[in-house]
C-alpha cells in the first residue's frame, strides 16, 4: 500500500530535521580535515553536503558546499589518491 502525501511530507521533514541536526558535526569534520591539510576529505564531505542539502531544500547550504568542493579541485587533482 502506497503512502499518502502527508506520509511523504512527514518523511521529508524528518530527513530535513536530521540533516539540520547533523550539519554542525559535518562542518566540524570539514574544519578538522582542512586543518590537517586533507583537502581530498574536505572535497568529499563538501560534495556529500552539496547533494544532501540540495535534495532537502537547503539551497544556500548546497551552493556554499558546491563552491567549496569546486574550489578544491586544483588542490585535490594534484594530490595522490
């Protein structure tokens, strides 16, 4: 049996709340990776936030994460995998 539109709305709001709750930890992890010079990790984490935030309607956060991800492309392409 398929869910109702209200079920979908509750699901999406739950996911939005979960993302909101986890963002501070995700940003702290980015800061730690940045401080350690692990720009590949920063780029991966920014990519994840970019997608998740965009999916759940946090477009400003998504754009900022995308900009960070793209700005690190030159640094990460020079690092060995």
